[in-house]
C-alpha cells in the first residue's frame, strides 16, 4: 500500500509541478461551462427587456403609466434616478430609458400638454419595440381618462355639479368604472400556442455542465498514456521493474492516482454547477456516483491501452488532446446528440463519451433514477474491461 501511495504522490507532483496545469484542471472547465450555459441560472424568470423609468411627476397618472408598462410582454419598467439613468446611458450599458416629466397629470393630459421623453441609442431594434410598448400603455391610460371625462361632461350637461369637489368625486368614480370595464373587456384576438413537445431535450446549464465535465476529465485520463510513455522512454519503468515493485503495484498507483484526481476534479465542477448555475446534480447521488466512477474507469482504461502502444510522451500528449476533443464533440458533449443525423447518432455509440453523456442527461433532463442509468454505466464498464485487458496484456508482454 505504501508503494502505491508513493507512486500516486510522485505522479501528482509531476502533474501539478507547472501552474499551467491548474488552467486545464479547473479554470478552463469552469469558464467554458459558464459561457456555454449562458452565464446565468435558468428558470422561469422575467426575460423582458428592462426599461429604466425616471418618474419626476409622482402623480396618479404617472403611476398608472408605470402600471400599464408592467403589463407589457416586451419591457419591464424599473424606477430609477435621473442621474443614474443618464450615467448608464452615457456609458452605453443601457440602450433606452424613459423620463416622465413633472407636468404629467390628468389635467395636462386632457389638454394635450404633456410629452414623455424616450431616450434611445441609435439604430437599436429593441428600442422600436420598447417605444411601441410605451405608446400602447399611454393609449390604454388615455382611453380610461377620456372615458371618465366624457362621463363627467354628460352628467354635467344634464345637471351641473354643486361644487368642484363633487365634480372631482364623480370623475374619480367614472375613472374607476372605466378601468374596471377595460379590465373586463374580452379579447378580440385569441392566440393559441402549439403544445407540440420538443423532441430535443436540452437545458444549456445541464448540457454544458455534463458535457464540459466529460471533456476536461477524459482528456487527462487519456493522458495516462503520456505518463506510461514517459516512464518507459526515460528508463524509469525498466529500473522500477528490477525492484521488488510488481507490475500490479505500478499500474494500480499510476492509474488509481489519475482516477482519484479525476474524481476530485468532477466533484469540484459539480459543486460549481450546483452553486453558480443551479444544476440539480444532487437529485440522484447514487446514480451520479455510478456514472462518475464508470466513466472515469472507461477513460483511464483507454489511456492505459494507448500508453502501451504509443512510443513517445509528445505523441501521447497530442493524441490524448485530439482524441478527447473529437470524442467529446461527436459524443454530444458540445452539441445535443439529438440534432445529429440518425445514422450519426447510431455510429457514435461506439464512443464512451456518448454513453457518459447519455447517462448524465438521463439523470439531469429525463429524471431517471440510478436504475435507469445502469445500461449506460454497464457499457462504460465494458469499455473499461476491454481496454484494461488490452493495456495490461501489452504491458506484461513488454516487460515480462
């Protein structure tokens, strides 16, 4: 056991002797996961464009305008200060904002003496939609006020009001009634949305987390071939075989150390995905553990077999990166497998990355339990058995 631990420690020191290793071990996987996931947690949040609104009037009319803007399917008003809106607009961090001037009142609206100020960056298509939403909100508010004013005029033509207070009270009652009628107005246009299920089950957060984890974990496990090639070309392996250290101890230390490192890497990436992106990795921990172990063993077995075939460390490094990237791309780690042609979907089942990705998306997207991912885990363990057998037999043939 001490010899195995010594080999693991030696390999870890060699691997992380360069600070650049952390770039590939943790930094790049996190960056790619975050970018491909869209940078934000998913969910059913408000996806409307934010419209900064500066309300300098603070009148019932301005509040009604903001309330109507809230109903827009395109923009979401957010009250802010004028200085803040002007600063962000000058820095081009916002593309439009709305100013409700102090003279915005019901009396001025009826007299046509108010004008909202809408500021927009040039040549912005979203600003056109925002402007139309503002116009629609103003039209709805104007309709209610005009209806209430018309009701006041009709009542006054039949019997004058005794005082201005009575006239105002009648106006407010008519305005409330007009607003209630407007809310109860039936829709003249009914929109029916298709209920056709999307054949492609895709969540950018889940797919990105699973795909990038497979990509960046499989490549260094394929890199076991570079470790074996280095030990062989430097003569270290030949000298080691002359000591009481057996081949089994050497292989257990070399392969076991890399597999354990891969498990730590995967747990770190899963922790990031859960904390930063809200990916539900913890929903089925047993199934996840089965997939992680079987996937790591499959990749390590391929790396072991490659290490007994390739002649030099440089050759092994280059082939590990190329093979890892190609397998990840074809296995659906960077692009949903369902979008591949039917023939391609069948062909790529010869790759372990395909089965690893299928198992992880079964857990994350299709709600499978640990029993549901056993076929994928079984195929991955089959890869491990085949390639470990090839690697061990070739290793024994080379040194015994």
